[in-house]
C-alpha cells in the first residue's frame, strides 16, 4: 500500500519545525505549505492527513477544510490551536478530526495523528483479526479460512485488509484506488470490482457476506 501523505499547513517556522520533528516517528511522507496556499493544495493533491495550525481563530480554516471534504477530498484533520481558541473551538463532525492545544507533548501529538492515519489499527496489538473462521494476520500478510491458507495477490490482500480494518463505512471505488493503489495509479475504477470478486471467491460464502456492495457507491465491510 502507498505511504501515507501528511500535509502541514502553518505560517510559523517554529511550529513547522516542531511538527516535522514529531512526525519523524511516523511512516509517512510529509510536505509543508503556508495557510494561504492550503486551498490550492487541497484541490491539487490527495492528502491522507492535514495537520493545520489554527492559531487563535481556527474557524475560517476549518470551514475551508470542510468545503474540501464536501467536494470529495478524503482527508483527516489534526488541528493545532492556541489555548485562547478553546472557548469557541468547533471540531468538524463530518470528517475524522482531532485537536491539540499548543504546549502539548510531541508524544501526544503523534498518538493522535497515528489514530487518524490508521484508525482501528492502533489498538490491534496482536495484529490478528478473526471472524467467521477467517484469520487475517496483519503483520505477516497471511490469511486463512479454517486451517487452509488463502492465496491472495498483494493487491487483493491490501484491499481486503483495508476494508476489514476500516469496518462499517462505505468507500467509493475512487477512494479505494487512492488508499490502496495509490494516487499515481491511472487505471479505471472497475479494477476494484475485479479484485472484490476475486476476494469473495477466495474467502468463502460465510465470510463474503460481510463484504457488501453498496449500489452506485462502493463497498462496505460489516463487522
């Protein structure tokens, strides 16, 4: 799967340096822009996580991010604010989002970002998922039905793992292409349908019933 892409938007050099240093612990590609450049960057790029310096008055930039999300930009938001902004802070509810008050530790920041980048996975210390006779080992890229190994291709496994670790949410084909194949993939979105058919044929009817097709939208894994 492609490396996660993180965009830092800030006009403060010290904040940027702190954020960059903290993110060195994450397996992610980090780029930086000014707050003024943010709108054009969100239009031009596919971003997994936006780390936004909201300062003392974050509402205007939060609205900008919400607008980008409403137009199909599938991103998560980490908001860094000054203590004075807490009284009137509004965290978006329609996109995955969290915030940190300036003065918090780098460890807290990284923990919150990790949760946004890999939701659900941070609590799977054993890295093994079991459901209806299926065993999925996230660490070794192995899958079994009962005691029989499933011969997945890499992309079949990557797609299946993504859906299983992000349950109960519908993902469009376009979003799945970005999240699994990566933003540099230029093939048609129907390749997702082909891979889903192959996955269903390999995991058996009992497990396959959890992998639902949502008509005219995409796919859903029901936990």
